[in-house]
C-alpha cells in the first residue's frame, strides 16, 4: 500500500492501491513523489532522449502513428506533431466525469509517470502534483473511448493542464496512450461494490427477521458442505448480526424451506465476494502496470513496442463483478416483494395495518424497487464481446476492450445497488414491526432497526409510506457507517457490537 501520512499519499509508481486512490480522489488527500519516483522519471526520460538522439524508429516518438505508422518525423516538427496529435484525438463529448473520477485519472497518470515507463520530463509530473494538491477542476467528457487507451478523455485534461508547456519528443503519445479513465473509475467502482456487498449482509439479516426466515442456511454444517471462501465470509457476516435473534429459537422460523431469495443468501453474497476478490487482484495489478505503447524499459535502456493499452483484464474483471452483483440485487427485490406480499409474509397486505382508506401500502415502493433492479441488471451485460470496428487505421486496431464503458457501468451499478439496499432495509424494518418482533431481534439487528427508525418512522394505518430518501442519503454519505457503528466488519467476520 502507498505510504499514507497525515492525509498525504506518496506516489512511487509501484505501490498504488485502491484504498490510496479513494483517499486521494474522494477524501482530498494530497500527493507527493518520493526521491525514488523522481529518479525513475529522470531515468525514463533519459532512455527516450538517447533513443531520439540515435535516430531509432519508435512509434509516436520519432515516427507517426495509426495509418502512418513508420513514417519518420522531422525532429524540427516534434513539437507541432505533439500538439496536432492531441488535437486529432480531442473529440470527446456527452456527459462529463465527476470531480472524483477526474482526480482518479490524475492519480493514474502521475503513478505511471513515477514508474519511469512513460519517459516524460519531470515538469509534467510536477504539474499533476500541483493540480491534485490545489484541487484543480477539469472538464472531461466520458464518451469517446473504446477502452484501448482513453485517448479522448485524457486529452481533455492534457490540453488544459499543459497549455503553457511545449511537449517534447514522445510525450504526447505517452500521455494519450493511457487508460486513466478506465482504471481510475474501476478502482472507485470496486471500492463501492465491496461496500454494497458488506452493507447488503447487514440488510439481509434484518430481512430474515422480518420474514421469520430459517437460519439453518448459516449453520456450520451448511458452510462446511460448500467450502467457498466467499460463502464462509457472507455466512459469518450475516450470522454475526443475528446473534440472539428469535429466529434461532423454537418456532422462530416459519418454514422448513424458504424461497431461494432467502435460502440462498450466503451463496449469492458469497459468490459475489469471491468474484470481488478476483476483481480486486486484477485491478490492484493494473493500478501499477504499464498501459503505454511504446513502453520505456529503464532496465534495458530501450523503448519497446507493445499492446499494453489493451485493458482486457480490467474489462473481464469488471464484467464478472457486475454479473456477480446481478443475483445480489435480484435477491434483494425478491425478498422485498415477498415481504410486502401477504401470501408469502403472512403479514398484512402491503405491510400496512388497519388501513381504512384501502391503500396499497408498500406495494408501490416494491414496484419502484423492481424498476431499479431491472436497470441494474441491464448494466450487468458484459462489454468484452463488443467491437467498434475492424477497419480503423487500416485494420491495425482490430479489437477493443471497451474498458471505460465497463468501468462506467460498474460505477452506475454500484450507485443503483445502494438505493436497492436502502429500499430493502426500509421494508425489512416495517416487516419486523408489523410482525411485532422488534424486541426479539439479534443484538446487532436491534441496532440496525433503531438506526432505520431514527431516520424513518413506522408507517401505520393510513399514514403515508415515508420516502426512503433519508435512508438512501445515509447509505450514500455514511457508506460503511452501518457496519462501523453496529459491528466492525473484518475479513474474519465480526465479534461483538460496539
């Protein structure tokens, strides 16, 4: 993990983590480059300058690019070529990136520079450090990247940030052959999805009590029989919330076999945790890997033509994670539907007692919940099988990873999932109170229930069903607060509530 002291993160090109990225992009941490990073930047630039002085033919450095690959550039035109190269990729449009995503892009660019593999001058890194530490804003358009380098979005930053700097040989290609948007967004998305999964285990525990579900699914025997790491973690997290709950007592569960949205809870969340581990590993590598072509090899004193801009590993990891999240949100909407349906829950219609007006209660909320889940599930569609064109640049760029789209969909799916969980939490609390078991909950679910009631009132009689906005805001702004307040969640599970 990058060295973090007093809200400052050292960027060295080798140890950037998802946690450090979040600290800088979202929490406003400042950055600095340690001496080793400056030395790597200078060494990398030395490789480029020696390559240029020898007159070696190198893509984008001493030769042109794309359809004109191999056309030797006149050294007198390096500066003009760099400027034109930026301008010919400045076609981004549509919605713009959030400030936190832009900051994540700057971090990726800076970390790549710090590795020395970009071969740029120190002044380019200095400019990014200043931009991050002054919290400078940039307008970056999200449309325009195929995931084989985020050229157009990066150019939005570069043209603004280096408007007073003449780029030297090889610097323009080094900057635009970056996947800063894809990787930065991916890191934030994975961070958010992990919080969704952990929060979801807390919400699921209260839903089980609202339904009077059978807790046998969390038993040691059940977990031992399917030795997946994710399943063991999910079962432990849900079980820890339910300690002391009435559903463990005789006649607590209503059914021997619950609907699968309840019965498969640890399996559904467990599978997502396993895929999350895979995605975190892949993105952790990508954060400190090269995405450039050509790549500067300080060790070999050479510039090597590569396809490092191919973000297939990133797209595949994110696609798998979204697919794993789809059953999670599907299960959430099914549990909510079962709770508001008197046939399944055994409770009043729409979870409203003594309604003299004949209102549907929480049934309307259930319909909205399904719409959110439907949209989230559509975002789970994989992107790695998409291809823009095989004819671009005379067929040279004949496949693409669509990494930026995959990352954007992952961020959107995480955001929708937060709302989906907020709805389920609200309905679970209502079901608990209608079932009149609020005094018989687990030690931690009692705190969860009180947390909800501090934000939303019980909907009784003809009282209007409260809008879940306060709960959504709490989940959005507090994030881990449910777990932090109720029960510290660790990789080994949690013991006693705080």
